[in-house]
C-alpha cells in the first residue's frame, strides 16, 4: 500500500469528512480468522523445495538462447540477414 501522508490533497470539506469516515470504518478480520487463515495457507503451501541440479547452467542457457534470438531479430530488422 502507499503511504498517503506525503500527498498534498486538498479536498472539499464534505469529501474530507467522508474520507475520514471511510478510513475509520475500515473493516478488519478478527484475530481468530487471521490465525486460522494463516494456518490453512501454511498447510496447503507445497513450498518450493530444492532447486534442480545445474540450475544456474540451465538459466544461463535460456538467457543465452534468448539473447541470440534477439540479436538475430535485430540483424534481420536492419536488413543484414
């Protein structure tokens, strides 16, 4: 969320009162609901597990291939190919 304290908004008085009312009446879930939701999400989270062997080599290969295709596309766009 953004911090609205540094914004210099000038609202008409009726809109300012409405904004204060809406900010004060913002609903929050109860602590019991938040705790239950947190436990539920933790239980169904499969996690990421260990990375595959040679992960950095695979990523480098994908990046290199992508850069090669971009270079070939640029050469084709310039008419060099």
